[in-house]
C-alpha cells in the first residue's frame, strides 16, 4: 500500500509565539503543564478507541494484539520496537480499527521521520475517515491524516501522491466553511501537473460519483493515454461510459480491465 492530535491548537499557539517573537513568554512550569495536557488528551482518545475495540471484538481477534503489546512492554532494542509497532499497526488495520492502526503507524513515523512512514500513517488514518460513522473517531482520524500527509509532502515535495492524498482527505470529510477545499486542491494540482495520472484519475472518479460522466470520460481518457495499462483507470472508464448509457464502450473497457488483471496476476 502506497501508503494529530486534539490539543494541536494549543501547541500551535505556543509554537507561533516562539517562532514569531523569538522567545516564549510561557513559564517553564506552565509549559510542562500544557505539554502534559496535550499528551493526556491524546492518550484519552486512544484509550477510548481501545476500550471500544475490546468491547466489540472477540478474544480470538485480540490474541495477537495482546501478544505484541506484552512484547512492547519489555526493554527491547529500537529496531525490534519498530518491528513490533509495525505488526501492531498492521493487526489493527486488518481488524478495521483504523484509528488505532494510524496511532501506531504515527509512532513509527515520529521515530523514522520519512515520507513513506508518514504516508503509511496518513493512509491508515484516511481509511478511518472514509469508513467510520462515529463523528468523534472520524475527526480524530481526519486531523491526524491531514498532519501525516502534510509531513510526508514536506519531506518529499516533488511526490504528488502525498498532495493528492491530502486533497482526498478534504474531499471525504468536507470542512463546513470550505466544503470544496479538496476539489480545489486537486484542480490546483491539475493546473500545475496537467499530465499527472493520479490527479486525473481521482478527478475522474469524483466526477463519476457526482454524475458528471462526460467530464469523467474526458479526464480518464487522458489518464488512459498516458498509462494505457493502468487497470484502475480502465475500470473507471467502464463505469463512466456505463453512466453515459454507452454500454458497448463500457463492456469493452470492462473486458480490457479483466485482461489487464489476468496479465498482472501471472
């Protein structure tokens, strides 16, 4: 898979004071209290997600998670700790507990500080943004997904995939005061990168979602011309033509999609 916290605002205001004025007027004792509040808020949120998982999942589902957690409690080398965190994140992801999967992926990213690690954390959280119905958990995942993809993009500014993923987070969870921010970000990316297949593909997919099938075909046909063997683009083209009522074209692209998958499986 090509793959922050409640309290960020308080931390951000303190950081702004330090950067803008060159010093902090927060007393050391108060700074420690503020930091503790941020950490406690984070832990409370994670614990809430964990309590819900313990309540809703079976003992058999949680056996592997408990085994990994026991190993993490021991004094282990950093390399082994990272491996255990990856395993823990992966297990939570398989159990579709994306907030928890993202939390442990984020811990890895904070240690490794690579674009790939932040992208994986963002992708884990983004899965929660898409799938969860609970508003609190969706907000938890959304805030952290945004931060993770921003970090990935800052480390790899030329990798457009991080910027696309960031835009898609806003698409899946529109802001009340900027409901079109995600689409605007994608259109800005398209203007700067007119031959970007990821941008064209996602704009085409979103056009299908909103019933703009002509626009979808236009975007996806260009993506197809740039990457003729892209199976995902081919399937989306089939959906777009089906939406237009052009069954013959839709079936042709569907057959091509199947062939591309068969070739990829060999």
